[in-house]
């Protein structure tokens, strides 16, 4: 199994630009989570999908952030427009079921907004 | 006050030492307690989890929960350089009465270095 695949691994962009992060969950997993990790705030849940439907987006910081899951094998997290304070490592994770017993994380996308 | 508090360290120990990593939490609704390990430039990986109070052992690792004091511990025996990583505690609510999914609340993580 290839695990959870995220792309790109690194992204450097200028303030104001649109950024799209991509995630391919483990085949057969029906729950997907987007997390953000910073030194100051640690790991924060942004949004949770179950069977491609957003269930909890209360962690999405503001309207500049949006996430989609058009099918079971692909999800995107978009930031438009990006700001320097969005600089962080963004992780995607997936699980079978509702993730009650943990989930598998990808290797993350390191985003730098200058 | 954060729901989960964890000393970020860093913690540096010699190979073979017993390591104690700890978290405190404030939400008494937490029933499941997970530990994740995160190597540099990688995503967190689930190490082990326990339910309610008590101990759970897995090889060199022992997880301990004291719900009365809201205190979580992870012990590593005979520590190895390959154990060098960041360790994150992550409690969650019980299935019933809490969220409808396994929403985890992560601690800040403790950076551990085991030197040869």
C-alpha cells in the first residue's frame, strides 16, 4: 500500500496567490482529515470528510480556505488568497470508518507564503 | 487553558535510558488516549492507544492513563537512537455523547533525542 499521498511536498508562493494542496487517501478508506501543523499552535484539525461529504469544517480558519472531495480517491485544500500566516505544514490523513482508532497521515505539504 | 498540555522539551537521553513522556488534559469527556510518533519531515504515525484508565504495554512502550488526575504517560524502556522523534499525545471523546467521529485533540508534542 502506498499510504496517503500528498502533493506537492513543498510549496513556496507569494502573498495573494492561490494555493492548492492535494491528497490521495489510502484505497478503501472512507474518512479523510486535513490538519495544519505550526510550532505555535501544534496540530489543528481543519476539516473532516466521511464518504466524500464534509462533516465538520469548524476548524477551517476563514473563508479563504476551502476543501473539496470530489471522489473517494482525491481531495484538495485551497487557500485563496494566501497570506504569510498560512505558512505551515498541511497534513492529510485517512481512515477506515470514522477514525475512532486513529488514522494514517501523509508526509505533509510544507507551505511557505512570502 | 489548552485542552491538552504537553511539555515540548527537548528531551535528550543516552541510549538504554528509560524515557517518560507526559501530558495533562482538562476535558473529563476524553476516554481514549492515543500516542503518535512523528519523525522529522514526516507525518505522525499511531504508536498505541488506551481506553480509560490503566496501563497498556507494547514491546518497549508502555502507555499509562490516570483519569483521576487527568494525566497521560508514555514510557520507553531501553531507548534507542531510532526512537528519536517527536511524541504527541492525542486524547479523544468517547463514541457516544461526544463527536460522531474520532476527532483527536493533539498536544504540542515532546521532542526526544536518544544519543548513542
